[in-house]
C-alpha cells in the first residue's frame, strides 16, 4: 500500500464545499482497493485568510508545501478581495514557484450529459488542452505610471522564453503521441509578430522529433470557432497561458457545464509537488447553497491518482462518474437536475462500491 502526504487547500467559495466531497471519494477508493492511503494536512489560505492577515497564504507557504507528495486545491477568489490580488497571492505563486508549467485540462462529453451543441453524443468531444502555466501573458511584468492623470499609462508585458515554450510544446507532442496523434497549436502570429512567431517556430522545430504526430497551427479566433463547430476534430491542443485559459472555459461549456471541468497543474519532472484543481472557480453566486457540482473536484482526484501512478483507482473513479451521469438520476442544477452536492457524492460512492465489489 502506498502512503501519500496531501496538502489540501479548500480556498474560497464552493472550493470549501466540494473539497471535502473529493476527499471522501479518494478515501473510499483507497479503502476499496487497498492500494493507497492518504494523509491530509489542511491549510486555511484564501480570501478569508487575506482579510485577517493581509496575505493570501503564509509567508513561507511554498517552503511548507514543498515536501508534500501532491496538492489538492479547491478554488481561489471571492468578491471581498480584488481578483488580481487573490490570484497572484495564492494560485500563481504555487504554479510558478513549483514549475507547474503544464496545466492539463480535459474536455470530455460524459454519458447522459447534454451538450449545448446540437447532435453531439459521448465520444464526439474528447480532447485535452495543454496550457502553458508559468509564463506568457501571466508573468506580471509591467506596471502603471502617472496614476489618475490624463497621461496615465499601463504596460503589461508577455514573457516567452525558449525554455518555457519548448518544454510545454514537447509535453503536448508526447501526449498527442500517446493518444490519437493529432496536435493543434493555438496561436495569433498574424497580430503578435514577436511572441507568437517565436511560439510557431518552436512548435515546428520540436515537431521534427515527432514525425508521426499530425499537426495544425490555428489562429486563436479560428480555433475558438472550431471548438464549437468541429470539436470532434480535436485531440490535443496546446496554447499559451492566456489562450489556454480562455479555451478551456469554452471546452467545459461545450461539455455541458464548468462544474465538470477538472485540471492539473503539473511539474512533469516531479521536482516539486503538482496541484490538482477544478476549473470552475469559487462560484460566489451559489456558495453556501449546497448545490455545487462536486464532479470536477472528484475528477481532479482521479487525475491526481493517475499522476501518482494509481491508474486502477483513477479508472475506478471515472467509471463511477460516468455511471452517475449516464443514469441521469442524480444531477445538480447546472446539469438540469435538482440534486444536492452531497447527493451526487453519495451516488458516486455507491457506484464505486458496486463496481469494486
């Protein structure tokens, strides 16, 4: 039996609600399979912590987290704190400080879920976005001068390094090679003549190492349209920090709900802990109502187990999720149902027990 030390950061809003549900599922699968046991340390970092201390996480937060095997993260952000403060105070320092340069976000139309796209069925939408996660448009380089004057200026500088671009593109090629051998690069080199032509050149150079992977370079506006018009043509998509961020919300939407969208912030070399979090954010509008969809958080648990090498347990969770959505009986309001969050978790756990035993 493997023993894993997990840092749990529920964070803000519905992150505080769905995180315990994800932990319940992880513990249930560990008990059913006997493959692993998880020890959790909880950290109260987030907007409430900020209002008390003036910081989104402890001063030595990265030092504290460094020795954990993995990080299980709920959500960050709440109306009580400006978004740029909350994001740059918690999630980004972890992603950048731990070289989690791959943000892996699957888009899969699950059984029983109705896509807003007409006539799409399970199997039609099954792709993964590889988002560069440590530099690009989110580095924070720049500043503001002459505040509140007519001459006020704001400069936000994107930073692309050969190391940063090459490593995430190579990861995407490797992933495509292990799947259906199709890779699309989202770019905007017609308008961003320096950074995106740089990206395109590296994409082409790295591609020489993977001759069996079919590639396509698509401008980001046309790629956004392709997500809607021809999602079945996609297998692996790689994009910059900003482009990947925007595309994956669209990916979640065409699969029925952001409440189903999971992600992993991954350090492939495993020199630092990786972090798994749902895409949906803190959803302040439904916080406290008990109706948040826990599936994205549970799916993150499956991604986390897969990354740790517990593939049988990860597959078990995905089978249970698909059984619950496929039956259509226990769905939260975002999916057109009237079930509570805890009802969905119970249904997943029930399926886990049935499949395992």
